[in-house]
């Protein structure tokens, strides 16, 4: 029983950590983008203020049941993904952040990541807003684009290490060093896929502000938007941790984790800050071009490894 | 009386009775059909055991029937789903004409499928196979769309398949001296390589047609889409599985005996065909604007996965294939029923016209939602379990080409999200239209089967072991042993997915999130219509519909344009045209002119006299 | 203790802080004043420093920025957008046109006093107001939110009939969903 | 002996001559008497067939007391008996069907039944006779009746068809006569059993020449390609019941004689392969032509030719199983094509153009007829559980056992073509939109009855083929037992 409560505490702590880190990263991103544009930018805690304000908005409307529960589905997906990604390894400084860590399986994670998007898409669909639907159409189309190199990279890793679970990959890395170096093509493919995964420029066509009226979430306000942003923060963190886990052998304490995730996160952020926007089909073709080539290379590399 | 015979006879009697009942009262027709299928199902699940077997001597042959774990799996699938669909069909077909005709063939198709499942020799299997073919053909042309062209296409391909099987059966009989399936299994290894290939390819063509593998699939989209939805649920859900049933026998047990099974080439070609089928079919599914067509293409794609699983042939992949087969039967059956309900209530299935039925048909939507989640393979529903096993089996198979196969399958199933969403969006979401204000929820008799099946998917997702058990038994019968666990999925590398924590996590978080959303400032949260959206201040008129539903995936279409340029259909049409002109030429032999015919006689006579020595002198 | 005044105050303070430092703005940029917004957003003045942000939809926005004159035709859209926004919501009248019609004071198709139609919390004077003025107007709004003075929405709800009567005078083909929150 | 094979020839011939006289007594007698005659023959055939099967010995009847090889003899063996039973059965159904086929006045009825009686006489005579010249005579009787029946409607098309038939048919007669003369000059006998006994004495070259003449002559009657130009026209221009008679009687007799020549009289081994090749070509060309037809009856005619090609293939394979299959197929073809022609005729009568495309939606107006047609279509393409399936199964099994894989492939591909055109018609019948309102020619009660009987036979045999397989098996055994045939016939000499 004790253990159970410890786990629950660990679970809550992990979610909170993910939220905090994710939201701070969100603020930092805004700051960085501002700096690249020669602006000062908002304070690093701006996202917290925004979320707080949105929670405090008094009224909210919905267009029906699906829209009502869509953010719940999003946060379900985010938290569940987080639960299956080992946040911290070993007996670091903060052992309670070793979350429930059900054996995370990569294929499962790939699918679980879609759960939230699909749930959101359904909610968005119910609003009847054409802009939102266009956004969904673009977003889903692009997802098909970036998932391919991503999965290729994952398959390459799985084949190379003969395990499909994240913990397995990390054990392998404990012995053979970071997969980032021992499987470089997979890393390249995955990072290129990551650009799309975070929906920063040039792959922000789904949410294109000022073209689609902020796209998919355009009918979501107040608590819905707040929950979506919370979920987004957690999800971003979870994804980053996943990348760190599979390519950089995770992190044993919080600082290393923050450093590693931040470094990784800077790739899409900085790339996005200076890039114009791709149209959807251009984005898809991009993903099915070089990233897929590297993915294929990674698989071939893994076969002969 | 033997319970196997009883099942068949009840279904046959049901067919005849429902044909006759139509004369008394049309609705009785459907009721008769439902009752007979229900009775057959009860007998099947209660009475039929592995000990049952029988032989019917018939003109020099004897038709052997029996049941084993493998055929029980498919039998259970057929009758289990048919009961629901038959119940649904009562309401769905109400008010249509020629119900007797429909339900006669409906029952006959199900009878034929049970016959296929029960058969332990090829002749019996072939007889029922052909009965299944023509009875389903008769239902396809029931709708009368385009004057049976769809039906003709179906019939041509079925005939190709059927006759390929016929030939394979006869060749194997002449080589092995037995029509028994078991004898083919045991004797296949003794055949020469050429004969193995011949029999293998012929059987593959036969089963490939029904399971709509790549070059043989062109009949499927229209046939699925144009028959009445109550039947398409059977057609796509079960009839296609008969192809899988046969392929399973071949891939799992027959080829394993032969040298051909060890060369990899055969199964690899098949696996790639399956994968390519699924990718292309998925692409076609997502450019459809008719929900029925969308589901039809989706069926083809899903069957592609199953074929990949069977062809790879590791224990896990076979298990994945069989699991997907069962789950696909359930969710695709449900989805076609959903489309049927929508068609019946709203009068159309065009996704560009329909929309926002969610508030009018909430139960139908729920069934559709669960089925779609299962179709897309998103956890935690049943579809995910099958997909996971398929991927893991490919990844752990240790064969280079399979790693690219997994990418193909993945591409297909990721693109499947697109059409999954399109389906739900097109029918149930989007803006409400006054045109469809009159739409009401389908009658309970239609809703209940759909919802029950949808819930079944939920249960299978939580306890996949419920399905693993019969599947593992079936595979054990076929000589492949697998380990299974009630709620844990595992692959050969020892990696596992535990469904329990997954379920707990998802459920807990969902409940927390939903509760939070619902109770926070609940009083202030209110429903507004879908007209009340951000439209830059413009207030849309009641008749203005702003749902984005035309060319929904246009950007994606542009991206995949090079693939879509080549259509199998056009190749067949070209072949067809070529043959037509060739036939036209042949037909000209009969000029209709008496003199010509006389000249033929003379020429023939002279030729024979000239070369008679060489022909006859042997 | 929901009725505890002190706790209420603390909550108010926190929400006031959050609301005032996170203003999502819906700019209704039909007038010429909208040209002054980009300088305010971009590197010269960079209003994101203060948590201001442009939002594209009224569902997510807190502030309706009426940037300039309003023709009778556009008034309807503005009202609609305003009503679609969720509380708490604020309106900033931008430029003299919104105050008294400005140079269009005698135009047949421009409204003169925006305040008659929707409640304006802050006016920014000038024709055009420079970005500095815009920023100062926003600061003013921030202060008002913190103080709890920016209650235009409440005013609108309470005096809905009066506003409606004014609006209907201008808009002849009145066809608008009910405003009921 | 109460009944004897002679009745098959004597009674209908007598009836044919009596019909004009009877017409003086009562108009109705003209219609009734042929029925009685054929009914009687059916009973006779059943009695004789049971006798033959029970004793295992053929009944050999010598006409005029001259024993073979000098006199004419009739051989009612299991093989010929089977065919004769089939023919009389079909003839009986044709009588029922045509009793009041159309409201025709009596003079044509008189002619019709006279000719029909002659047709029956000739066809059964061909099958029963043991004498090659006698066979020729019966073939002429059949042919003359058939020419006349083709032109029965006395319209331009009918006359043209009849003329073509006559033209080709005279070739057949001439060639056969020539062959018989040559044969007689070589072996000095006309008795088929004796010919079979002495054929090895004929020089090879001569033998082949004679054989060639026979093959071409009989091939015309058996609708072998390219000698079958007469068939489509004859089938499509003759009245409905006559089409049935062609399919069930005339062609069967032609195939019988060809088979008799190949299997019993001659000992040329190359003939079997020849039959296979010619059968395959016939089948392919005919089915392809059928595919392109727009006229229903022509389509059925070509299909009929195709089926005959299939029969020839089966005979050509020559094993016991194959011959069994071939005989089964002949049975099935008679029954099924009978049903198709009977129902097809009514479909055609209700569409003045006779075009398939104009038959759209007729299934709703004539449900029974359309149902019978659909059933026939399902059966003829060999779908289980109808009778056509079993014959196809047996033949293909025989082909597989003989390792004729390419042949099997050809047959099956052709079957696909068959499926295409039959199912196209079916789809059109049931699910096309009705085009025009024509005055419906409802089938007569007799017609429905005849079709119903055939449909029942198709379904019953399909589900339980054992009803006929015993007879067919003994028929096949008898056919292949060449020595037995010679012995049985020539035993009479020694008596």
C-alpha cells in the first residue's frame, strides 16, 4: 500500500514536473524567437500566466459533447505517454521522479501519441469551424509525412538493439554508448522528423496563425484552451524526454535532463525561428525526401550493424 | 443428428423459410433469417465440439465435415457477427422490396461460409465456396446500380479465383490421390517444386481474390459499396475472411511442409503484395467522398495487413493476423452498419453533403467512434493489439526486407488516421444543416447490434486474452505454439505491453480531465450551435453551410499524386479492351454467310486429308 | 472559505495579475489605425514583453481592439465578434474615430460614438495614435484590470436593452443570435 | 418380349404418318397423339433401361429376321439406352412445352408434330442402330426434319437459316455416304461391330481417309469447329421448342455417331488428341462468339456449341472417368440447355428485338421464366450445387489425372467467359430498368410444367447426383468396352 501511494506521489510529481518544464520551455521558446527577431520577448513565465488567465476566464461555450471532452482526451494522451517514458533513471537526486514507468514500448508510444491528436481532431470537427477543419486536414496530412522517417529511425534502433522497449534501449546504451553516435542516420532521420513533430516553422502550416485564424483550436477558449496548453506542455516535454531516452541514454538527474532536452529542443525551435512556412504538400514531400532516405539508410545500417 | 449438419440445415431452412415468409409478410422474412441464424449460432456455440465430424457420400466423393480449433475460430466469427447483422438487417431492410430474395441469399451466404469452415476436404469447400460466390453476387446486383456491371466484375474475379481453386484442388488430387485438406498438408512436401508452385499460386489466386489482394482487388470497392449495407457488413467483415481462412491453411500449415515454404520468396512476395495493397487502398480510401466507398477501400487496406501477417509466418505475426481478422470483422461490420444506419436515416452517405449527425444519432456515433478508434489502431481498443503484434512480429522477424515492410504497413496505418477522421468528420461532425434536421436516431433494433459490437471492441482491448485463447488454440492445431497472456502483449525479444496499466492510466486521466472540464464553472458552460463560430463577425444564414468537406485532403492528394496516377483498374480495362477486340475478331469467323461456311467445311476437309496422316498416325 | 474577504482578495489579486499580464487581443483592423499595430508588435516596441499577444479568434481573445472608424456595415461584425468573446473581455477604442467620428464625423455611413454600441473600456486618442500611445492605452487597461475597473462586459450585460436599441438604429437588417450570458 | 427397341423407330414413324389422318378426326388429336407416343417411348426406355442395367447385357434386336452382319440390328445397350432415355425424356418435355406453345392454328401444329415425330425417330434411330448405313439413313431423316423445323416460321430469316443448314448438311450427307462406300469397299460389311472387328485389315492411308470423311461429316452434326456455321442461325431462327430439340436430340445424336466412329469402329489413336484439340478450339471460339452476341438465342446457340466442344474434349481424354464426365455433361447439357432455351424463348417473345439489352427488368414481369433462366445460367456455368457442377468436376478431374494442365486452364478460362455473358444477362433481367410495356406472352401451363421439371432435375441432380451416376457409369463402361460390343452384336450370328 505504501508503495502504491509512493507511486501515486511519483506520478503526480512527474506530471507536475513535466508541466512546469514544458511550460517554461514554452516561454523560453517565445523568448528565443523574440530574440531572433531582435525583440525582448515575454518573460520566461509568460506561459504560466496565460494558462492561469485562461483557467480564470469565467465563461466557456462548447459545440457539443465531443468538443467538451476533446481536451480531456488530449491530456489523457499526454499524461499516458509521459507515464510510459522513463523521465529519470537510476537513483538520481530526485528519485520520486522515476515515474510509474510501465514498460514503455516504442510502437505503443507512437500510437499513443496519436490518441491525443485524434481526440482533439474530433472535438475540433464538432465545432464546425471551417478553418479548424482545414487545420486538422493539414495537421493529419503532415503527420503522415513526419511519422514515416520517425518510425524508420525507431525501427532501425529496435533492430540494432534487439529490443522494442525504451528501457531496453537505455540498457543497451549503458553498455554501448549513446545511440546518437552508434546509429547516426537514425538520429538524423529522427531529428528531421522532430522538426515536424513540434509544429514549429517551417512546418506550422496546420496552426498557421493569421491564415487559418489559429487553425484547429480556433473555437476553443477558456478552460478548453487552458487544458490544451497544459496538455501541450506536458506532451512537448514527454516527447523531448523520449528523444533523450532513446538517443542520449536518458538522464540520471534533473539538471542533465534539462540540459539534454533543451539542447534537443533548440533544434526545431531555432530552425523554426528562421524558416518561412511550407505548404502541406511541400512539407510532406520534404519528409518523404531526405529524412526518409536517412531512415532507410539507418535501417540498412542497422541490418548490417 | 450431427450438430454440424444441423447448423447447415437450419441456415438452409432459414433461407427457404425467409423466402417463403416474404409472401406472408415482408418483415417476417428478416425475422426468419435472424431466428435461423440465431438458432444456428446457439447450436454452434453450445453443441459443436471437436468430436463432431461426418462424411456425406455423394457420387463417388465423400464430403467430409469436421471442426477443429482453427475452423472453430472462423465459425465463431461468422456466426457471432452474423447474428448481430441479421438483427440489424431486419430493421435496415424494412420497407424495401424483394426481401425474400435478399434474405434467401443472405442466409445462403452465411450457410455457405459455415460450410466452408466445416469442410475438411477440398471438394466440399469448393462447393460451398461457389455457393457463397453466387449467392453474394445475387445480393450485389440486388441494388441494381449500373445494371450489374459491378456484379459482373465481382463475378469475373470470383470466377477466376474459384476456378483457380478448382484447378488447384484437382491437380493436388491427381498428384496426391486425395481431396482431404489434411492429406494436402502432409503430402505437400513430397511434390516436386514446380507442382508445389503451381498449386500454391493457384490457391493463392483463389483466396487472394476474396481477400482482395493487390492485383485482384478491383472488384472490391464497388462491390462493397453498392450492395445493401446490411450485407456489406457480412461481405467485408466475413466473406473476405474466408479468403483469409484459406490463406491461413496454406500459409500456416501447407507451405510449412513444402520446400517452397522455406525459400521465403513466395511468402515475401505475398507479404509485399499485402503491404502495397494496404498502402494504395488507404490512399484511395482517403480521397473518397462517399462513406461507403471509403470503408470499402479501407477494408481492402485492412485485409492487406492481415495478409502481411499471415505471409510473414512467425507465430506472433500469425497471431496478429488472426487477431486482426477477428477484430476487423467486428469493427468493419459495425462501421458498415453505421453507414447503413446513416443512409437509411439521412438518405445519403455522401460525406460532402452530410454532417453533424452526432447530436441526432448519438448512439450510432458512439459505435462509429469506437470502431474507428479500433480501425485506426489507436490504443486502448482492440485494433491496437493486433497492430502492435503485427509490427513487433515484423521487427523481430530478423529478416531485412521485413523492416521495410513495417514501414509500408506503418505508412498505410498512419494514413488510415486520415480517412478515419474523414469518416467521422464527414458523417457526424461539422456544421448542422437544415436539410438534415429531420434525421432521427436509427431504430433500437439497429442501434443495439452496433453498440454491442462497439463495446465488444472495448472489452477486447482490455482483455485481449479473450481472443488470444481461441487463436492460440487454432494455431496450436495448425502446429504453431504461442504463449499468450490475458492482458499482456509480448514479443519474442521479451518486450511487453501491459494493457492493464495502460487502461488504468487512460481511464483515470480521462475521467480526471473530463470531470475537471465538466465541473469547472459548469453553470457557465453552455452549448451553442455550430453556426455560432468564429466567422470574422459575419453571421451565416441558416442555409449557409461552411463545413470544410470538399477535397478534404487535397494537400495530401497532391503529395501522393505520382502514386495515384497509375490505377490497376485502367490496366484491367485495357486488357479488357484488347480482349474485346480480339474476341470481335474471333467472332467474325461466323460471317452468317452460307457459302463461307461451306468453304470452311471444304478447307477443313482438305487440310485434314492433307495432314491426316501426321495427325492420326500415332 | 469562499466568502472570506481576504481570500477573495488574494484570488482577485492573482486573477487580476494573470489577466492583466496576459492580454490576448483580437484586432478589428478595418480602419487605417491598424497600420500602427505592427510597429507596436515588432522589435521597436515589442508588446509581447508585457504578455500582449494577437489572437485570431474571438473565442480566445480578451481584448477587442477597434482600430479606427467603423462603418455601419462593419459595426454588425464588430458587435458579433464582441459578443462571441468570452468574459472577462475588454474593448479598446483606437483613434479619434471611435470617440467622436474624427474626420468622418459627418459621414453618412460611419458611426461616431462607439460607446453607444459596445462598452469601451479604454480610448486611445489620436489620429493616428502612435505606438507609444497604443502601449500607454494598454498599460492603462492593465491598471484598470488590476483595479477591477475594467468591467465593460458587465455594463453591456446590464444595459443590454439600451445598447441593442442603439445598435438596431444603425443596423437595419437586424439578424443576430441572442446574447444571453 | 413385350417391348422392344424397334418401338422407338416404328411407333413415332407410324405416328408421323398417322397425324394427317388423325387431323381429319379431331384437331386436338394432332396435339395429343405425339404426347402419347413419346410418353409410351419414355416408359419403354425406362423398362428397357432397367432390364439392361439389371441383366448387364444389352438388348439387341434384329429387324426383319436377318441376323447381323447381314441384317439391320438395333442395339439397346447401357450406353445407347441412356442416350435414348434422355432423348425421349427431353422429347416428352418438349411436347408438353410445345403443346400450346403459341396460339398457332392447326395446320402448322400438324406439320410441327409430324416433323417432330420424324426428328425423334431419326435421333433415336441414330443412337440405336448398329448399322452404319442405317445410321446414315436416320441421320438424313433427322436432318430433313431439322431443316424443315428451322424454317418453320416461313419467314426470311428462318428460310435463310434453313438453307445454310441444308447446304452444310448436304456436305455432311455426301461425305458420310462417301465414307460409307469406301468403308464398305474395304471391309465388305456395314455392320458397325463387324467393321470394328475388321478395321485393322484396312490399309492405314485408306483408313485415315475414311476416318477423315467420317469426322468431317459427323463433325458437322456434332457442331465441331469450323463445321458449325449452321448452328447459330438454326438455333436462333427456329421456334423455341425446336431449339431445345436441337440441343437435346439432334446434336446429341451427332456427338453419339462421332463417338461411335471414334471409339468403336476405328482404332486410330491420334483421333483422341484430335478430338481434344478440335473440342478446345470449338469451345474457345464458340464461347468468345457467345460473349459478343447481343441476341439471346444466338448467345445460347454459341454456348451450346461451346458445350459440345467441351463434350468432345472430354471424349478425347478418353479415360473411363472422362467418358463418364462427358456423358454426364451430355445429360446436363440436354437438361440445362433445354431449360435455357425454353425460358429464353419466352424472354425473346416478350422482346420483339430479341436483343439482350431490351430484356432489362423483365424479371419483374415474368418472375417464373426469369427464375428458370437464372437457374439454368447458374447451372450451365457449373456452379455448385447444381447439376452442371458435377460433370465439370468429373471431366476436369479426369483431365487432371491425365495431366492435361493446360487443357484444364483453357477450360476454366473459357468457363469464366461463359460466366460473364450468362451473368450479364441475369443482371440485366433482374435489375435493369424496364424499357417498354409490351404485351406479355405468359408461358403456358405446360411450359411452366416442363421448365419446372427440368429445374427440379437440375437441383435434385445437383444435390444428389447419385440418381443418375449409376446409369452414366454403366453407359461409360459399355462405350469403352469395345470387345464387349462386338461380341454382343456378333453373338447373334453364332446363335
